[in-house]
């Protein structure tokens, strides 16, 4: 099976994707949706397409963008294949919180490749600007 970074498809099986779609379309969910981890954006795009504009809730995806080289660009390419999503989607590599600031990240010594929030900029391997997430009414 080709990697989703090549196919741009969801990493879910057809049955899993169908179940997710049915859940989203039948649950009357109106608040912001948060997707943790997004690989190439295939599942994210399918989730967003479950809602018709202008009733589509805000979608936020959180990912370290270290799953494969060029991940952020691959997600942007995938979204561009969906014109109804491209015009309402922006990709940023940043942190979101209830206040502005900076996040510092360091790699776990016992789990290489997995990073966590650091208490110190002295040992950080990555730093992200943090922007306050506006409330949506």
C-alpha cells in the first residue's frame, strides 16, 4: 500500500471513513472540531466535507509536522484538490492557546521522535509562536 503522502488519501479504511462520516453527519455537532494528527490531510478533508458551507464548523488540526518530509506542504496540496475547502482553509505551523507567547519543545530521551513541551528555552529543539485562539460564536 502506498503511503498517504503519495496518494493523498485518508489513512482510514473505507469502512472506518464511512463510519466517521455517518457519525459526523448524524450528530448535529456545531462547535469547533479538533483533529489530533493529520498525516497528509486526507481524513481531515473528508471530515470537513461532511458539512455543507456555511454550516461547516471550524476545524483545527494539531500535528508536529514531522511524520514525513514536506508534510505541511503535502497537506496544503491535498486541501488545494478540494476547491470548496481551499478557499476557507489556512495552514500554519504555530501553537494555539488562550494567550499569546512562545512554546518550547524538546525530544523525549526514552522515546526519540516524540517531543513534549519544555520548561526551558535552553534545551528546546523546537520553538513555536503561540497565538490566542479566538472564541467563535
